């Protein structure tokens, strides 16, 4: 093992992975070792993991609409290392480096020399650094891309079974990603059977290995949680809610597309606007360009690895389809790696335009690869010593909010309204939901549960987002009972720079 590790460090791939890990580390830690505040959807899963550690049962004692994979990962890590702020940031380093390594494994089957590193570099500097949120998306995508790497060279029964198991693992984190990856592979098996004139028996056998392994893995991973709450409750949370209530938030619909474009108020904003525009330009346009290239030249260029290219293209297109109903920037970034692999292959085809494109791609990795760490490390920062460890803040507004709450609360005290505050300060959420919305995403029974929890626990502070007082965008606003309870029992204690409020109980 020592010899192999030494060989890897000396190889170009080893240096590439070290560079990738260092790049991600510089984005989620302030040197030398202070983790940045882990804001984003990951805070939901982090808080849920602490609730599991406290003996609560997922889906029964607290609500969640995704399968339990992400919570279970953090529960295991918290048991091993304690509830620490550096854990989600360290997982981002591992996930990003793992995806960079998978990109090399796949790209070297399609391109050669330095080009094998370009897809991963584009992915890290443009997409991954723009979506540093260690939530379910990255875990599911990592399993889905592993499927691609396992069966790219051959589709033996053993490889298909392994791919099906990885598809089941991806579904344990994000059903849409896992099912999409399985669909992409199943369609490719059908395409390959026609392309190579496989028999119908061989096709059915391949699909059976794939589907059977997938089904067994899904059942095995979820059986324990279903037995705890019952199949009906599990189905209501993970399927019924996802179909009926999840789209009530505008961010979970097609309306979110391109709405997150950063404002260009100064040249510094190009560091965020550039990757945003490039990711949206590549996904899913590159899949259409590949299809046009395939139908136009595949017969004349039989020496190309069309089967591998078609597999990558179908897998990428399927992953894009999994986020197409709600194509937010984070979701597009999460499924962008296959698109960058296809883009690099297209750029390394002969032609003057292709040469200019690959020069521009290399230049973009250098510019954003250097600008990202430098801007992050020289940014304004402040630190707080929290129950989860010393934490760095890059946003003055967030720093003031956390400092204000930290000075007035103690760990294990009940608090409601912000899952990240609860996790970072070691506070206890007494309600079944981690947060509320002014749409049908938050059901009336969930609002009633919040009111009951506030009354039962006599919660001292409630955090109130300014968006909760805006008119509902898509669906009904069920927060009237909660607003009435706040007016009767709480008074406004603080209004922060972004308009968010803290309410304090007085009766």
C-alpha cells in the first residue's frame, strides 16, 4: 500500500487529485483549518442527523421528504467524531475529489494526454465551487457517476449488478437522480443490443441483472426505516409529498431557471456570473450537439468509441432530466460532470473552431481555478466559537445574526425557525418540521404542530424570515395560526440587516 501510494503521488493523476483536494479545501476552509459556515440545504440534513442521535425516529418524530441516506451518513460521522462544523466541509472535499477522480477514469476512455484532466478541472472550477452544499445531491451524483465508471468498458453480469447496486445507493440519497441514472443505463443496454445485434435473451438477462440488483439494494437500504414508521408513512413523506406539495415552492419548479444570475455591479461579480453562464450554456446543449455529431458522422468515423460516448451522453441526459422540472443552478451544477466530459471530447475533435474552444476551456480553468481560492482567502471574515467548533463567516449579516442568538441562548435550548442556527449553536428544534414556508409546501397540520410545540416547550426565541410575510407565489399560505400565536405571545426582539427577525416570548 505504501508503494502504491508513493507511485500515485508521483503520477500526473496523483498530483491532479492533490490539486483538486487543495482547491476544494480552499473553498470550504479558511487557512489553516477553520471551517466556513455550512449554509444551504445541507443544514437540514445536519440538524436531522443530530435529532437521530438524540433518539428521534425519522419520518415519525420529524419530517423529511428524501430517503434517509444523507442523514444516515452524517449520523455515522457524528457518532465517530462528534457534532462538529468541519464534518460537512470535509465531506465536500472528499466528494469533489472523488468526482474529479471518476472524471479521469471516464475521460481517459474517450480522450488522451492532458485532455483527460480537463473535464474534472472544468467541473471543479465552474460547477462544484458554485454549489458547495453537502446535501443529498452530491452523494447521489457521486454514486450515479460511479455507475458510469463501472460499466463503461464492459457490460458483464457482474458489472451490471454492481451498477444496479450503485443506482440503488444513489436512490437512497435522491430518488430522481438514482432512477434517472438507472433509466439512462437501461436505455443504453437496449441501444447497445441493437447496435451489436445482441439476442433478445441476452438483452433481458442484462436488464434483469441491472434491475434486480437495484431493487434489492433499495429495499435493503430502506427496510429499517420503513419498519420503524410503517410503509404508509414512509410513502406519504417520500412520494406523496414530493408529488403534491414539493412543487408549491417556486424554487422547485421550472420557474427557477436562470433566476439566480448574479448581478453585474462590478468586475468582481464576473467570478460568479462567469461560471453561472458557462454551466447553463453547457447543460444540456452539449448533449444535443453530440447527438448531431453522432448522427452526422458515426457511419464515416467508425474508429470513434461511439458506444462509450453514447453511454456518457445518455447518462448525462438522464441526469439532466432528473432536475429539468426544477433546474436551479445548484441542481444543474450537480448533474454537469457528464456534460463537461462530452464537451471536452467535442473540443478535441479536429478543426480550427475546436482548437479555439479547447484553448478557451483551459484558460477558464486557470482563471477561475486561481481566482476562486484567492478571493475566498482574502475575503472579509469573522469568527465565532460555537458549540460545533470555531466557525468562519464571510457574510457580515449572518455573523451578526449568529452572534446575537449565540449570546442569548445555550446548547439544547428549544429554538425554532432556522435549521442552520439550530445545528451550529447546538439548539433543539421542538417541532416536526425544520422550517416553514408561506406556500402549500408547509401543510396546515405542520403549522399546527409548530404552534403546539411553541406552546408546549415555551420556546423563548423564534426566527422569522422576511419572505414569510410576502404574498404567496404559487399556493396557499397556511401560516395564519402561527402568526396569530406570535402576535399574542411574542414580541419583536431584533431585526437584522437582511430583514429577518427574531421574536422573543414575553407571556
